[in-house]
C-alpha cells in the first residue's frame, strides 16, 4: 500500500503542475510569478520549492508530463494492434488526436518553449528524440514483418517528427489547417513516404 505521505506529496505536486499550466497558459512563462502559482494551487511557496527548485524546472516538468501522456495514450492505443504498419498508423493518429484534445498544453509547451533558452531547447530535442525512437521501433517491426521495404528508420522517424512538429506548431498558433485536414493529408503523406499505400485506415 502506498505511503499516505507519498500520496499527499504526489497530490501536491499535481496541484502545482495544474496551477502552473493554468497561469503559464494565461500569462506566458516570463510573466508568470511563482507567487501566482502558489495562490492558484492554494499551497505554500515552500511546497512549490520542495518539488521544484525554480520556475524553469516546473516548466520542464510540464513538458515531461505532456510527453508521458502522449506516450501512454499511444502505447494503450496500439496494444491490441498486430505488429506492423497498422501500429504505425494508429500511433501517428493517436499522437495527432492527443495534440488536438490537449491543445492548450500543446500550445504552451510547443510554442512557448521555443526561444526560452538552451535548457528548454535541450528538453524539446530530448522529447523529439523520445518520440522519434518510439516511431523507429514501430517502423523496425513493420520492416521485420514485411509490411514495408527496408528503409533507414532513424532518418525516416526524425523526418516524420519534423513534419508532425511543423504542422502541429502551425495549427496551435492559428487553428489552421484543421485537425481533420491534418489527419487526411499528413497521415497518407507519411505512410506513402515509406511505400505503404494501404487505403483502409479507420
């Protein structure tokens, strides 16, 4: 059984993250003060600094939280799918749908993290590599089972992440193209780039 103290600390940390997301989303990273997060979370400033030594670490924790959410949703979505390109399709769709469902944190973490300095850029690249590795794994399976011809899955997975990132950034900034347009155009484009042209996609 989980220690009640650990549960309380986890609950406090979640409250801080939720409050930080709300304030960062409204005011931006630079204009947010820790005191505002304290007030929003209804906790002491000491509690914030117990979990996060500074505002930068708090922001990075939000990036990790969102990345964890995407990876968890992808893993759950492909669980029942057979190994091969079907998993690749479902994983890509789930990533795009998660960005769509959680547009506010996506906007905060993708847009605001740009230009916040080397620490944030390092974290952004780390997350990009994390998801490129995830895609690479599914592509390697697809090659191994014969769904697609052998390709350089390292290059392809990073190229796919670049395309997804570029389109999603545009979308969270402007609302265009629509999520449906992204699904209808980007998904077939990525799949066709590795020679996969199976038309039936749910």
